[in-house]
C-alpha cells in the first residue's frame, strides 16, 4: 500500500543535499510519489534604476538564480526513473 502520493520538501536555502532531502527522495521512491523541492525568496523592492541597469526585474533574477541552485541540489539525487520537481516561490519563507 502506498501511503504518499505527493511529497513537498522545503530546501530553505540549502546548497548541499542533507539527510532530510535524502529521506524525502527515499520516501518518494518507495511510495512511487511525486517529490517537489521548493524554496522561497523574499520579494525585494527594486527601483527603476536597478531594473534598467540589470535589464531585468531584480526579483526575476533572484528567482532564476535560486531555481538553478535547486536544480543543482537535486541533480545528484535524480535516478533514471525519478523526476524531482523544483519550484521557487516569492513571499515570506
């Protein structure tokens, strides 16, 4: 009997997989469940000057940077049959 269908793991800024993430991956495999690894970045007030210098929205840059970090975090844990989803949210962690 499979107990879990969806597992949500909050990375909380982690850059290296720790024991809790390894356990979440093991639970997902055992239960053939979907694992989503998320992180939350706080919205930064940005001025028009910063946005024009960067050529993009500061918050979008921060989300993209963290998204790449999450993908690097889960890459060594992804097996041939695994699909670990990553998502970056904006708000208060």
